[in-house]
C-alpha cells in the first residue's frame, strides 16, 4: 500500500543539475549519534550504508529539512541553480 507522501513524490519532475546544490561534510557525520537527516528527509536522499551516511541530491524536493535537523552543521544547503531542481505539479 502506497502512502500519501509516496504518491505525491511520484508526481514530481526534476531537471537535475550536474552540480549538487547540497554539500555534506561526511567527516562531521561520523560523530553524529542521531543521524536525523536519514529519518527527516521525506525524499529519502540520506541512507545509512555500512555505518556511513550516503547522500544523493538528485531526488531532493528542496524542503531544507536536512539542514534544519543536522545538529552537527554538516549540511550546506542552497537552492539549485537557475532552472534546475524539482518542478511541482498542481493536483
């Protein structure tokens, strides 16, 4: 059964830039106990693989939750350049 957020995420269109609009300092992530970016990101851009945080910006919905939740200040977040990023559809 698909949840409402998964249904909504499936309607998004992306124009992906080759330059990431989010930079993550993985050295700071190593000392993070909460790893709140993983639980907080609605697009699941953060994952824990072999005890290390991995990040992919391509699915980002530009909500900024990761930056707000990161108590290590390991995330540098900006909006994508120009016409790049997510395009929300009405409906």
